[in-house]
């Protein structure tokens, strides 16, 4: 059995011409929990939860064992962006944000109490 308990979200404004703007960055802890019989179950749950595909996942991110980062472009309300949002962003008419959600997958098993 595998589990994820809690996560961290890091967000910064992403300007189409200038790239990410570090001075706009902030992070927050998230209280969230996922369980699965297989690691793949958890990865599928994360992708479904965030509305992304496998290309948005970074496994063992930053060389940390068990770490999964989910990369998402979001609007000011933390919703995934649409194609029309991206067009407005590229035209300089809309602000969008680069969000990275970080989770750690743990293996768990019942302890032998005997």
C-alpha cells in the first residue's frame, strides 16, 4: 500500500515574454491524502485530481526519492487554463501562473505487534 499525505504548492506569475517572475512567488501547504495499492494508482489519482497527463509529472523531482512534482498552468483562481486563456496570455491580455504541486509517496504496511 502506498500513500500521499499533504503537499506543497508553489506559484509564480508566468509572463509570456519575460518568463516566470520570482518576485510574485509564494507557497502554501495543502492538506490532502491519497492511497493506492500501487504507486501507479497514486500517480493516476494525482493526474486526475489536477486534470493533467503524464507529461506534467516529474518523478523523483530534484533527485529526491519518492517526490512527485505536478506542473500546471493556472489562472488567478487556481483553475487549469484553457486554449483561449493561453491565447489571451500570449497576446498580453491575461495573467497566468505557473504552479508546482509537490508530493511525497510513502510505502506503508501494517506493523507486526506480536
